[in-house]
C-alpha cells in the first residue's frame, strides 16, 4: 500500500539582523528573500537548502 512521504522542507521564522523585523519564509527558497522593512537580503538560493543570513527564531511544522 502507498504511504505518502513526509515533506523534508519547512517554513521558518527569521529575524532581520539590521531592523529586527520578523518574517516567515520557506526553508528551501529558490529566490532571494529580502527583509520587508529594510530590503536587506536574508535568504539566498543555493539549489537545495537556502543560505540563511538571519537569525532563525522558530521552525514551523
């Protein structure tokens, strides 16, 4: 019988090191994610898991 796989990617809550804004992003982002307040790059794509340049506050299920 077929069992669905658990997803390996999660959403993460991060905090901008410059302005302390908190936002939620995808852990395997394929595009550059910038802070919504100050436009500082927070997450960069690498082809797999993202390169995170911010503090991770929480991993959301």
